[in-house]
C-alpha cells in the first residue's frame, strides 16, 4: 500500500498524505484522547512502566545526529539534543527531559529510589520491543526517514495544542485536589510538550522536503509513520 501511494509524489504531497492518514486514524480508529480519567495510582503505575529499562530519548536523537549527512541538519539536530538533554548543562535554564519525566513521576507518588531502581531493571517486553524498533529504525534507515518520522509525535503536539493545553489545566486542578504540593513542577514535563513543538515539527518536515524524495525513502517513511502511530501509548 505504501509503495503504491508514493509513486510520483512530491515531498509535500507525502507530508499532506501522512497528515491526512493521522486525521483519519484519529477520527475513525483511535480518537485522540482529550481527557485523562485515571486515578493517581494508575498514573503512578504508568510512570513506573515508563521508567523501567531507563530513558531512551537520546539514543534515537543521537542516531539522528550521527546519521545526518549535511552540516546544517547536523547543527539543528545538535541543538535539539541540547534542548532535550538539558540546556542547564551548557549554561541555559531548561533542564533535561529525563529530569522532567522524574518530576512528573514524583508528583504522582513514585519515589526517587523507585525510579533509580526501575531504570536499572528490564523494560516491559512489549515496550522494549517498540523502543528498540524505534532506535534501530534510526540507526539503519536514511537519516531523512528517521528525522522525518518525528513529525508524528511533535506534529501531534502542535495539531492538538488546544486539547493538550485544556487537559493540562484539568490535570493541574486534579493534582491540587490530591494534595500535590508542587503542581507546576509535577506538570512541567507536560507543559514543556503541550502545543509547543512547532519548531521541532517544522524541522522534521523540512528534512522530509529536502531528502525524502525517492519512492523508496517515501515508502520507508510511510511504514515507520504507520507503525508508530498505531503503537502510540507504548513509546
């Protein structure tokens, strides 16, 4: 199916088709979840599952950097590594995404000792397979496919900005009701991503426009995009 779709397509036509696929999938197969009804303990269990096996964000972001073939893309990807690895490491103010994830977990009752232990343990088998596929795809495929595949999550953060920001305010109210003392820190991870990934999403799209120009690469991007969309929630 993907190969047939990509015959004689421009990169922009590909981007438009991927976005339409996302909209159809969210409308008819798995609607975008706009309200989180979980209890605090359910949220804590989900956070524990996410920490098991350790953080993997910079493994695939690093593969993108290593595989980039031109200086401009490498520089932009390096900037993204700094953004997500923590600007405070080089004199900025933003902390790492890994620390933001910990703060989110602490806010729903997961202790620092638990996170330390979980990160040294094996991940849930299903999550491990998904994450290792994601990292391996970046390592083995053309960098345009790896970077381009980022349009799914970061594009979704932009496309559903209104819903994410509304849910963020509901979450803050619920955490306050549950007695969480530092609601802002507990929600800093979600605040960092809710509706504000436009620059990252546009960088991903620019890489697609510049490099994902052949039917073969477009087919690879279609496959990566579909697999990750259908697996959302696990990674």
